């Protein structure tokens, strides 16, 4: 299998630059779809003739998204993401760690396994997560 976003050469600086750019609120796109926006849809997509409108975030909103944690918590945005990688070094091969997966954390509903991949020489991760929330009636009503 091949994908257009796969790089043949590992470039830690480029990956770091891209990850930092993707995590900036100023680079965020929000897509909303509703009949209530029909009057504001003043542009037309040329191929499918779909009407749409665009607008930039106001400086006040960007300030709220990037301001201090007190402002962010009142705005109900998450705290800083501590899962953004900071080290993009490829580690040396290790036959013991790459033979079979080992359980490194076990909690009530959380199992963390680790197996080093010495075949491809590129950092990677596979994450599966369950998000339990009912703050927006998730899984309680059809609309949510």
C-alpha cells in the first residue's frame, strides 16, 4: 500500500515543523452545516454548485484559544496537549524489544503495549481510544 503523505526519507525537522503548525489555533478550520446558514451562503463551489460561506476567526477568539490557562478553562478548551512529540530520534535496533509486545501499563480499562519496530526505521504509533462524555448528551439523544 502507498499513500501520498508517506515520506521515503525520515526528516525529523520537517515532521516537527508540520506538527507544530497543525497544533496552532490560527490554522484551525471549523466546518458547520445547517439550514440556518442558507442566508449567509454567498459563495458557490464550482463543481457541485454547493453554496457556502467562509469567515476568519476574530482576534478575540484566537486570543481566547491561545491565552493563559484561566481564560482557556473558562472558554472550555483543553489544556496544552502533552502528547505532541518532542523527540523524533529513531532509536538503535534492539532485538529484545522488537521480538514481541510487552505490557508496560495496565489500568482498569487501559492497557499499554510496546513493541519496537526495527524494520522500517521510522517512528510511529497506533492509538485506540474511547472517549466517554455526556456533557453534550452524547449517546443519549439522536441529535448528539
